[in-house]
C-alpha cells in the first residue's frame, strides 16, 4: 500500500507566523506512527517558540534560510539541511528575510498540528 498526496490535497492550517500543510496522518491514510507535513514561514517570520512534549520532530529544509534556536544550541537552516528535535525541547524557528522558509516536518508519534501552540487565556 502507498499513499500519494499533492499540496492541493493537503489539509491547510494557519498557525502563528506560518502555514501548516498536513500531507500524511491518520485522518487521510492508514499511518499510525507518523505525521508528515510542510511548514511555510513568511520571510522574516519569528513566531514564539513551542515544545512537543512527546514527539520527536525531524525537519528538512526544502527552501529558504533561517535558524532553529533552542536554549542549548542554534542550527542554521538552509536547503538540504535536516535537524532532529528531541521530545520536550523548546524551540523557535526564525525565517530569514527575503524569501519564505519551507520545512518538511515529520513527527513521531503523530502530532495534532497546532496543539502545542500557547493559548491566550
């Protein structure tokens, strides 16, 4: 069994500073252990950071430039770079100026997009 999803078929969810496209999850496929999507940050976007308490996140930079900042380290983001973010790691993604930053993101176990964003009271 395989599942092919084009961007036009992906579920779109606006999030702070970016747009999230869910390509593969349990809602549209038999996947039980992963969520795969693309996060597109507007040029110069620097939304507040967040934590995925139980998910590993692996990102791959498809296009654009930026930085991934944690309390322990900073990873420069450019096309062709992959970064692993361990569960429980607070991180901030900063898009560079001039062009959008497009990240292919894989979460395991699956994540509910946006569930990790801070909610205002």
